[in-house]
C-alpha cells in the first residue's frame, strides 16, 4: 500500500535526523550517560491502566501524552541531569575541599615484638590513647587545565539542555506522524469497505444475470474474484490499522490494551508559499539541535586548551587545624599549613597524546557542525519541495477519485443495460481502488511534509499553524 511505503520512508527520514541531532555531549570527560537514540522516540514509559471504556484521543491529547511519556524525552532529561552532575564535579576541582575528622585512638605496644629489649624497661607500654578533632583544607589555587575543563563542562551542560529542547521537537514530529498514519489507515479501511459493498452489488448483479441466462458464467466468476480480492484487501487494511494504533500507543505511553478512537480528521489546507531564504534563516536561528552542536564544539575547543594547559604549573595549598589531647578536656590546639608548586617535567608523551586526542575530537565536532549547517538548509528545502509536490498530488488524485467513480457508475449502467460485459466494471473498480489509495497517500504525505517543515524550522510545537495551512 502506498501509505505504508510513504510511512516507512518518512520514519527513515526522521530516524536519520534524530541520529544526527542527538549527539552525546560530554564525551571528552568520559562520564556522559547514554542519551536518546533514534529508536528511543518510537517507545515510551506507559502510564495508567487500560479501561473498558474506549478513549477519545485528539491530536493535541496525543501530543501532550507524548511530551510527558515518550522515551526520547525521558532519556534527554537523564542526559541533562548527567551533564549537570559533570559540571558540578568539575567546579569542585576549582574550589577548596574542607574535611572534618574526629579520631579516638587507643593503643598498647609490645616492645619485644617491635625489636626493642631494654633491661629494666617494661616490655608492655600502655594502654594509652588520645583524642584528635581536626579540620583539613586542600585547595589547588592555580590550575588552568581544570578551569578549562570546567568551561567545557558548562558548554556540555548547555548542549544537553538544548538537546532536551530538540527532543520535544522530535516527539511532536514522531507523534504527529503516527497519528496521521492511523488517520490514513482509517480512511483506507473505509474506502476498501465501500469498494467491497460496491463489488458485492456487481457480484449480485452478475449472478442474477447468469441465472437469468443473459450473462455468461465468466461474468459471475470475474465479479466473484474481484469481490474476494477486495475482501482480502480489507483484511490487510484492518490489520494495518490495528498495528499502527499499537505503534501510536507505544509512542504516547498508552497501555497497549487500551482501546481508543481518534477524534480529529486528516486536515487539508493549501500551504502558502514562503520565502525560502527567510525560512532557512529562521531555521538557523531556532534549531535547538544546531545550537547544541555549537555548544559541543565550544566544549571541544576548551578541552583542547585544557590539554595544552596541562603543561602549566599548579599551585596548591594544604592546611589543617585541630584539637588533640588525652581527652577533650585536656587538649591543645595544633595546626599545620603548607604550599606547593608542581610542574610536569617528564610527561611529554602523555601530554602530547592528550593534546592529539583533544584535537581529533575538536576536528570531529567542527566537521559535524559544518555538516549540520548544511543539513538544516537541506531539511527546509526538502520539506518545501515535499509540500509543493504533495499538494499537487492531492489536487490531482482528488480529481482522479471523482473521475474513477464516474467511470465506475457508467460501466455499471452499461452492464445493467446489457450493452457490455462486466470486464469494464471490474477495471473501473480497480481504478477506483487505485485512485482512493493514491489520494489517501498524497494527503498523508502532504500533512507529514508540513510537520517536517515545522521541525526543520525549529517550530514543531506550533504544528497547528502548519497543518492548518500557514
């Protein structure tokens, strides 16, 4: 069926975009959790229990459910939380670390066991003990490399937040595609059911004519084959509808046992032509995935600088102050402080290796960013071309449906009047089926192209403005 082929192609295109857009930030730090993959947006975390009463589901309801429960959204949230944790960990390396320790010590020493044998001196000393309450300060005052890593972590966190925003765009596109596909399936089922009814009339007519001796058995056999063929198509169409309803439920977190009815109909409105250059400019300004890749490139630049700055000296300070004595009432304060300067002397291979790894990651990020800029242009142009093409197809196929129905009516009248056999009726029924299938496919493609344009412009959450004709 044309609709299912188009749906597969549309899903493949969305999968490619998602894989391109959901690059993981923070890879140089090596601690980022796994973010959403393209396949993640086809799943969800189911909420609630199935009820016996069928649920009325509008497109808006489906969108809101998807934005709450879609697996891509949830994994984007965990990825953002992981990036936030990495940023805090890098910040701590720049701040003083203060620890407190309370120690109670009790000891008894066997001097001979320690190798000490002194005549007239006790062999056992103790038991004796002391109490030590102490705070310790450790602070690396100057560490340029850690500062660069912290700046990189900030960019990674910003990239994760932008990727989470972009995940919402992907959910809107995914849910919209699934909803429109079910609408197309319902239209297809209704169309095939009508064709089955029409074919049954033709079959009864051919059978009556054959019984009356005014038509050969071949006419009845031909009509029966056509009727059974349409019945098979109806079974396939109904099966596809149920499977695609399951896929929609998976995307929006509905229990799979929950029955639901779609309350919206497939919209159609001619799309106003827009300025391509202005649309591309808008896309570059609004696309969150592009902004996320820019932040990742900045993070890679800071990580490259951090690798170079590993050669610089580090200045650190350590201090402790506490109260020590036989017990708390018989104790005295003690403290210690020291500063240190450390400079790497013989780490050349390690330093060079870190720098080359960081440079390779920077080159990769820059190449991906350049490609992403080109992809944004391509997404907008592809969506506009698809809209124009699909809009023309809708107009042509709608006319084809009317013509095919008219031709079928004419063929049925000619057969009823005995002017011709039912071969023309059979061919006209096939033409009607093909025209209906093409109309449903073109309408689905037109609406998905509009959603794709909204996604390409970074405005998918305003999908109503596009499905209704901008």
